[in-house]
C-alpha cells in the first residue's frame, strides 16, 4: 500500500497575548505636617515619589483648605491644633508682658533717665 504523501505540518497557533491595559497612574498624596515649634508645611507625593520639598504654609490657609473639603473630622482636628497654638501664644505674650513690666520697674529703680520705654 502506498503511503500517502506527507502534508506539511500546520504551524502551531500563536498564543494569544492579553490586551495590555494602560498602566494605572499612582495616586497623589498631600500631607500637612505641624511641627512642635508650630511650623506648618505641606508636602506632595505622586505615588511613592515626593514632588519637591515641603513648603511652609500658614495655619489660616490650612484651615480654609480643610474647610473647603467639607470633612468635619479633619476640620475639628485642625482647629484643635490652632486653638492649642493660640493658647500657647497668649500665655507667652502674658509671660513676656510681665517680664517687660518687671524690667521697666528695675530700670526705674536704677534711676534711668532719658530712656523712653513703650
């Protein structure tokens, strides 16, 4: 019996590659930091990469921005820190005013003349 003519083998089908989805862009994080010495800064990160250096901001600007976001818990937290800083500043003013009065009295007792003290 004659052998049938060999037919060329069909090439194996190429495996289908999954359609590539566009790469997700990393999120953006905005961080507000309040240092113990009352320095307020804002920093921005794109994913894990920081964008620039932390920038000093005023507490009033932070309060306005947080108020615009409408998050009551965040607003209360910011206002709490501002209230504490205000109280500390008022206490410092009172202490310095008392020290100034003491210094004025000491200067007077030394017979200082011609010196104007506000």
